[in-house]
């Protein structure tokens, strides 16, 4: 039995979590995306981790404790805690939510969704969420009335295989050609990771899983936004760009429904977000993604880091709040 499991079980015998307040927030507007993230290495307190364990359902607890190794168990616990405490901050249907009361389900492809019950029976929640994690960062994205996909990758992620050989296996021809044209091996690696992050976010937003939307069946392109008629004066002051997706399997009407944001997070990660577009004019152009990012230690500290050096836009039409 791992030391993590022993510590959790010893504390659980005589511990009952008290309802610490979470910062209440209004639901994001239709144009907003909220991102909350944690850094697992910052969580040292066993008593705090045990408080988090008490938020989980019996099934979630069992899944956490069945993981092999302290670090995997800790990250699994923090991921479930982040989802529950993030959603509980928002007053859904004018209800204050206890993070322990939340129920989840999965769609036919396995994407987790919030299950919300009203007085007159089950009704769809306007809140959508998605989670992504590495060994050093876990992030949860939140939108209203729009599917969302989020992916985070370490900027220093190492590719074991030859990058181009790996790209030929998973990426579209255009993406492989784009990477092949980069002579600097480090720049090529960085571009590969950025593309991977964007593609993951798109597949997760679709909610159909990798097998239903293989990476090779669509292409991610980054285009100059000014040339496409966007007013970029208020965001990405120089070099504004739009990320678009082109699919060999899906009609243009489907792939045109999505917008992306790619940014550096906490100086150590690339983060990509994909959400449905909100059409704001007759010409079908989409407004920029209104992004707010918080770093959190649930029940202890929340820090809004939007507009700081910890959130640096790379591509996509992003306006920080």
C-alpha cells in the first residue's frame, strides 16, 4: 500500500470536511471562457488533500486510491477536486452549489459532462467544462452554452521519436510540410507541441474522442487576422492571428463553427482552447475569445493572472479580462 493511501485512510477515519467558502462567480457570458488551474507540486499539506478527498464521490475515491504511486494518486485527486470546486463557484440556475453534490455523466464517446437536476426533473446545464493535465499543471476550462476543449502541454515536452516521422503518422500533409520547412530543430519541436495542443483541444471540443476524429483527418492553420478583416486593435496588438481548422471528412459548415486560443501558461506550458463561435454580425465573423485565467489552491487562495506575464497569447483572437 502506498504512503499516500495510508495517509488518506488514516485521516478519513475521524475527519469530516467543513464547507469552506469558495469565491462565488457569475456564469461566463456567451463570449467568455474561464480557465482555472493548479500546480500539483504546490500542494504539500496532507490535511488539505484529505479535505479534497471528502469532496469526491465513492467511485471517484476508489479510482484515486486505485492509482499506482503517490504522484498519480495526488494528481487524480487534484483533477477531480479542481473540477468540483470550479463548477461550484458558479451559481447555476440561481442555485448555490455544494461541490460534493455535483453529479457527472459521460456522453457516448466518454466525454465527462455535468448532470444537473431541477425541481421538475433533469434539465441541461448551461455550463460546459473540460479538463487537461500534465504532471506539473492541471487546468479546467469553463464556458456557457458552448462545448469547450482544453489541452495543456509542457513547453519542454520531449518527443522520443523523430519529430517528422511522428508527425507523418498523426498529422495532415499540410502540417507535416509546415514542420518540414523549419530547419531549427528546437523551433520545430516547439511548433509540433503547439500544433498537438491545438489539435487535442479541437478533438476534445467535438466531444467524440480521438478514434472518432483522428488527427490526420483535419488541418490546423494559423492565418493573419488583419488580412481576414478583423479589427485587432484591442488584442494581440502586433501579429494578430486567427486559428482555423480544415477537415477532409467534415463540411466547411461544421469546421467553421469553432474558434481557438493558444497561449503560454505559467511560463512553463502551452495551453489551447477551442469553443464554438458566437456569430455577432451578418458576415459570420466571430468576436474575440474573452479569456480570464485564475491560478488556485481550492479553499486557500485564488489569483487572477489574466493580463500578467503568466498568460501570454500566441495565436487566436484573445482578449484578456
